C-alpha cells in the first residue's frame, strides 16, 4: 500500500480517534496494574496449584485493587496447554482447567481488567524452576516486538505486519500459536468503556467490552478497517489509529510463550505505551549478562533494539 493511499484512507475513518495524553496515562496505569497482578501471583505459585486456583487468585487480587469489569477475566495455562495443543478458536479448553502446576513446567497468565473505563490486556510467561525451551521462546519474542513496531512505523498494512510475524516464526523454527486464538488474531483494538452501562459478564467476557468490539466491527466495515488484526485480507489496510493489544504467541513442541501489551498507533507514527514491563526488563538483564560474560559475542541485535 502506498503512503498516499494510506493517508487518503485515514481521512475516511471517522470512528478512529487517538486518546488524549491523560487517557493514555490511564491506560498505562491499568496495564501496569495487570502486570503487577501477574508478577505478584506468579511469585506465589507453587507446584500442585491448579489453573483454576491461580486464575481465581488473579481475579481476587485485581478486584481488591479496584477492578470492576473485564474485557476478559483471568486465564492461566500450564504445561502443553501454553502451546494450545489440541484446541483453538472458541474451544472451551481455553478456560482455566484443573491442570496442576509441576516443577519446571511453563505457565502463561493472561488477564484483561477494566478500571475507570480503560482496558488493559496482558500476557505473562514464566516457569517454576527451569525450562530451556521457554527461555529460547522468550528470547525469540524480543525480535517480534521490534519487528511489529518497525513495520507499523514504516506504514506497512496491518496484514503485512502479521504476515511478517509469520515469516519470522518460520525463520526461528517456531509456530505462531496466536493463530489458535479466535479469528487468528495477532492483536485486537481496545478503547474506553461506556461506564454508564451496567457491568455484566458472560462466559468470562465483559458485555460492555464485547458491545464495544461489535461497534468497532460495524464501524470498520463502513470505513475499511478491522479491529481484529491478523494475516487475512480484512487487515490489509494501513495502520488504524488507536490502542492495540498485541499478543505474539510462540510455540515449540509442548511449550508456548507470549507477551501482550498496548501499542499506540498515530496518524504517522507508533510506540509501545510502556517499556517498563517484565519481558522488557528480562531482555535487558539477559543483554547485560551476555555482555558481561562474553563481550565478544553479544546478544542478538534485536534484543538491543527492543530494549533501547
């Protein structure tokens, strides 16, 4: 897509508005709260705990800290379920199960709270013990964070960006397991929630958030964009202004890892809402450790780019 085409197309997107600086700060604080929840609960996790127990602890923690609604309530996946083996789409196996955590077993915690009308959707990967495959996947995710931002800043179509992620996965020898999510989304758009409406949840999803998503889908059909960002023709449009919850999810054998965080897209630029996040800290620490132990063989360039 030519840049002139993208500019012309953006003029017709009346429903797309960039949040004010104050509103972006509110979104950042909700995202921080969600990651604080995941890190706190992860530190408490012990072998023998079930996915349902951990997801319930996350929900209670967030409610104790003021959360009163959800895009979706917390999920927890352990072991091979982190790679979504045997399920996808709208399968009920996505919901927290009785699977028990074991030593050296990977886990993913995912939650999407609403606070003061703002939504955050985050993903946190970890392990109780050690898991070399998980370490590799979490390292590989750094290249995806850099790639997504660079491609959006270059004004590639959103489908092209998703397809570039697919190609990077192939180069890394991993699977793009975000394709197991409903509509195979790499990301989805988020917006403020109408707090005048009654908060209700169905199937772990907030009705107000789902209503907002349906409004976005209708607006997108009229204006030539989609709030569901994937590799299909429906996302073959210039970057859509606003906030996007981006969630590259990599899988190798029976291990999966992801991050999920908010990307801000403007009319002519893009940036991650916050760089003070656990996965970014991890890349910085590994870069520093590699530089100290093997200065002649530093971490890959993508780690330096994503942490800058």
